[in-house]
C-alpha cells in the first residue's frame, strides 16, 4: 500500500534542514531528512498504526510536522521551543495523533533513527517503540 501525504508544506531546501539540525544539536536520521525534504509535514492517508504494548492501540497519525507551516503547532520548531519538557532528551517530535500524543524520532545514541510513540495521556508519559527506523515506521501505517 502506498502512503499518500496531503496538505504538505512548501518544498524545503537542504539549508533549512541543516538549520533544524543545528537547532536540535544533532543530524536528522537520513530516512527522516529525506521524507521531510520531500513532504515538509502533511496528513498521511492511510493513517492507522498499531503500537505494541499500548492499551489503546491502534491510533492514528493525524499529521506529520514540518517547517514554516501556517498552524504554529504543526511546526517541528514549536515543540523544540515551546514544550521541550514534554519531549524526552535526544528525541524530536515529528507527528501527532488526534489525541495530542506524539510520534518521536531518536536523534542520538545506539537507538538513533528509532521511532517511538509518546503517550501523554497518563500522569507519567510513556514511550512505546514502533520501528527501528523511519522507513519501518512508514511501512507500519495502514488503512
């Protein structure tokens, strides 16, 4: 099944991606950087993803975040600047579900590139590993 991205932002330049990498203090995983440059956020169709261990699984991928988007909370940099305490150190929030929970990609260490789901509905937020890399995450999105 092919993933279709609607309502993507303007095409990004490599310089804009490098500026984001400088802001987060780490290089973006190659698969994710390629996706960001091709799509710059947007709404995926299909949009359902199963998350092992999550009691409320499956969930949806409401939207991928991008750069320079009209809606402030759809921007990658909003999460970096406005709510850094909600995102575990070494992770970048890259998407959300319709409940406001986040999909995050690891930027550092042995797990760099892994995509996890950050459940913010509990008193203590919990992370659930989804895929070893970004392309694996995309492959798990289904109808």
